[in-house]
């Protein structure tokens, strides 16, 4: 430890007693010996065990002003501030104050490439905000998983700091490639969906399409739920939905995929698919999950690489968004496909304009007969 540093006098051990106080003193000495500035340590007094790992992840204690960051990126200050807010950072009141971590400033200005591609400012800000929100959920779950791996009873603060730093060194080189691969995958799927939609609009029918019934189910209020549950519990809820959907997808029904807080099922025969949708709604209640919104639609779709594309997929997704919690809602296309099959009670709720669907869609609430 530097001989002129009085940890006691600086208040860095305030509120700590016994072993915890000694461990914190040892940790601060360890950090000083590794070149951390005293101001950097003081600013992280709530969790100094993470300083070494955070330095690997970009927190080197180097701060810049918003004006300096915007000038370096070649964008005006107002746009920088919008991008800064879109990545989840707090508003900067004084643009000339060096209060912004340089790594965070670079993250905010990274979206400039979208503008260079000709994308509008509004769309660039929207993309940045959505990506940040999604990565925030991923980062929280990754953090919890990492801490479960590293933490052990009786570990000292220095041992925790060393372990998290080591893990950060090992993980950081792979984070970029993993995220890049995943966003490429999502872009390919998005472009594939649009290509199928364009072909369907142009030809009126999809080459190689088959008549199927599609079901989406999502967790009602999942976003609000994330505000009250820790990330690991939120992930458990989403994972449990996937497990229940797999159980409900009894042949010939197929489980297609999980998408965050939603699942997708498909079947050539509409009757087993609707039975699976109702079973899934019941299973969510029986397993103390939040109520599900479930939407069903039928039509011609094509299968590519295990996924399905076409108008019934889009329609089922939109119907799901229109469903109330705990309700299985079917489009008229599914009602017509199922016909007079026994065991279902159909309650018409009228025609709706659904986002992304040109014509009004007649919708029906579906329950088991006699329920």
C-alpha cells in the first residue's frame, strides 16, 4: 500500500467491522498495488471487489466530457446526448464536465455507423435503445451465472476480485464474436421472413407452402415482471414456459422455438394444435406461472431450417398480442380450419384491426366445451 494513504481517515472502511473490515482494507491495498487510483476506488466503494473485472470490461477510470466525446466521434452534441440516453446512461447536465466514462462514450457513439449507412436518426436511436434493453437482460443473466460459478462460502474479497478478473479476461475475447453471430442469425431470420412475405404478396401463394395452424403463447406482463423479479427468477419463468410448451406439443404438434418470453407451436392438423394451446394455458396456471396470452391462426406457410414463415405465422403473432391474459384467441382462419370438431366453445369477440395485417380479422375466444 502507498505509505501516504490512510484508509481509515478516508472513510473507506466505514460501516465495516471485524473480518469484513480487515478484508476490505486488504482489498484496497491489493487494488492500490495493482495501479488503481484512490479516486477510482473511492467511486466504487459499494463494490470494490468488481473493480479489477470492470477494468477488463472497459472501466479504466478515464472520464471525458460529452462535448469531447461528440467531437471525437464527429457528431453534434445534441445527437450524442440522444444516443447516450438510448444506451441507458443517465442524462448529462453539464456537457463540459468530465463525468462520462470513456468506454461508455465510445459505446454510445458506436451507433454512428447506422447513420453512415443512411439510416435516419430516429431509427438509429430506436435500434440502439432496443439492442441495449435486450443486452441488459442478457448481461444480468450472465452476471448471475458467473457469480454462481465463482462464489463459494468463505471466499475473501481479494479472492472474489481475483476470480472475477480472471473470468473477465477469459470471457471478454468471446463476447464480441458471440454477440455478432447471434445478431447475424437474427438478421438472417428477419430477412427470410420479409423475403417470404414479399413472395407471398407478389404471387398470392407461396411455392412449396403447406396448410398449417400456428400458435404463439407469451407471458402476460413479462416486461413489468422484470421490474420486480431478479434476473435469474425471470429467466426461470421463461425457461419454465418453454418446458411446458414442449410437454404440450404432443405429436403431431411440433414445438418450433422459444423467443424470449414466447413460444411457438405448429401442426398440420388444427385440432391437436388447439388442444395443445388450451393444455398449455392450463399448465401455466397449474405451475403458478403468470397467465399466458395465446393466439392461433391457420393458413399456408413454408418451413425452412426448422422454422416456419408465411401469413399464418405473422397473424398468429398479432392475434397473441391482442389476446387478454389467460385467453386463447383464434383468428377466423383457425375457426374455419377446425370446422365442426367437437370439444371447443367458440365465442366471437368481433373484428379487429391488427398491426401489420391489412384487413380486419374476426377473432374468437376459445375454451373447452362446458368450461
